[in-house]
C-alpha cells in the first residue's frame, strides 16, 4: 500500500519560512516523481513544485525563487522549503507521487499552511 505522510505545516507570519516534509513508502519513492500541490479555500488544487527521480525540478510561477523542492533517497523523504511566505500561500498542501511531471497518482492527507499578514 502506498503511503505518503506530510508534516511541518503551521501558522507563520508573512515573510517567514516553513519546511514541509513527506515520508513515502520505499517501493514508490525511488522510481516516482514527487510533488507538492496546494488547495486554498474556494480554489482548485494547483501544482506547486515537482521533482523527478533524477532530481529535475519544476515550479509554479507564483513560487519560483521562494520555494525549493528536494528529496532524500536514503530517507525516502521529499521536502518543500518555503521562504518569503505570503498570505496568498495559505492553503492545504498535499504531497504526491506519480509520473513526471504531474506526479499526481498518489496523495497524502494534506497539511495546513497559514500565513498571516
């Protein structure tokens, strides 16, 4: 069974930073692209960042230069470092896995990120 477990969400002031982590089952982690999606209230889910098994990365225009996705194969973990956070980054963030680049075949339960102004 595929498992993706997120952690690291919370409340932060605008301009602050948070680091999200996602622990993945080993069977999928080594061969799949991993991604982070987010969904704000009243909006559709959007792809924030993705990383291939070979560490190629892609970002939404809205987070380029502020967010960094990375993965640690030894720990079966993917990270999303979020800097210079803005109130519009407030959303539930989901860890995903799948085929490059959408990486949306498997989903975690989500973690709330709230950025106050």
